[in-house]
C-alpha cells in the first residue's frame, strides 16, 4: 500500500482509558504487508514504533509518543465449519456475535471483554472461567526485527494466566489467529453473549473509561487464600485471589489521585472520572500496590500495558 501516515494524532480517543497525548505519527494497517511497510518506514526515519489495536488494556503517557503508532484496524475473518481465521485487529465482541449467528460459539463468556482478538491472545484474556487459549489452534506472528512470519501452535504460545509468549517477546507481532469453536444454536449463542454482557454491566465493567482490570489476580500466601475462601465461600484458582478483593480489604476501594479512582463498584478497575492523567493513574496504582503489599505481603502486577 501507499502508507497514509498522519501526524500529531491524539491517542486518547483511540483508547478505552481516554487518556494520553498524541502520536507523532500514526498509520492504520490491515495486512501483514502493511505492517512490514510501516516498520520499514519507522526504521528509515530512525524513530521507534508502537503497536495499537483496540486501545484497551493500555495507558498512553500524557506527553504522547514520539513514535510511529501502527494501528491494526478492520474486522477481517473467514471460517470453514468450526475453524475461524481472524485478522488480529478484529474486534472480539463483533466476532463472537457474528460467529454465533452462523451457529458457532462456545466462547460467549468472553463477550464484552474490550479490544481485539490479537490483543486477547497476547494477554490470554478471560472472564467467568474460559480464556481465549481454550479456543486457539494456532497464531501467526511477524518478527519485526527479522521479517520472519511464523505459525505458533497453541502450546508454543506458552499460555498461562494473563500471559503468552508474545508478552515476553514483543518483537513478535500477532497478525492472525486460528480458532476452533463448537456448533451451537444461534439463538442460544446470542442469549448467552447478551447475558454475559448484562452481567458485566451489573458489575460496572462495561462502557467505563478504564483499561479493564488494572492488576492481575496475584498468587497469595496460604493464609490469605484461606481467608478469601472462607469469606467468599469459593475455591481459589491456582492459589490466586482477586486483586479487587485485596484492594477493598486494604481500604483502597474508592481511593483517588487527581481524576483517577479505584472504582467503588469494582476496585480493580482504575477509572478515568473525566479529567484523569496518566500520571494520576500511575500514582494511584502505586498507592494501591503499596497498601496491599503493606497489609498482606502480596505484590500486585499490572495487567494493563503502560507505554
């Protein structure tokens, strides 16, 4: 393509946080060849580049990015039976709804997770039990340093809780995801996806200025796990306890710094109340981490990517 590179583009409207400055340069891409061309352009200009897709799970600095932002765009996918081949920039919810109408699903509990299929794979997104890894057959990725295209099997993706190989190796840019779904009744799929979104809305997880869950659910000492299980009457998964539960127990629910707040409805959501800055968010995150570590001896690690 002839790259349509734009200058000084505000990034806040392109993120779910609605925070951050402008990109010095921005280009939208819809194919692997577009990505290659954009990276080559950045290398020739001797400027860094950053990949942006759905704009969820990311915090852009207030001063913006002195870089080329390569934005993956377009809901592009095809399917043959229960196998779906999706461009990484495809909106996850759009794909869930569309495939449900075709009579394929099983992944409806992921409905409402903001962002794209590629982003979901990178962070092994999950909700209410299932994770995206449960449906991935293989992932195609482009090595930005060597130009190599490679297909990764599910096991090679090294999936674990909110983690994948691609988080550890950012030089590999996810371009396509092959998923396997199951045959479902179209009406049932729609009903389950809508029920999942309604549950997210009830928990105030939908349509808020946030990056999704800000912290990963941490592994905790046995006594903390026991406390959680006794109080909530549910079993811990993998020795982890919800970050939101710890934040509330540490007295940080509703804590604020500037325009950022640890949500009163879901304290693991740091929410932009309308005028929050990236500095506010980072300061509040630091405050929450210190309180939880001080009271429980548990370290919280960001799930959101801070650029």
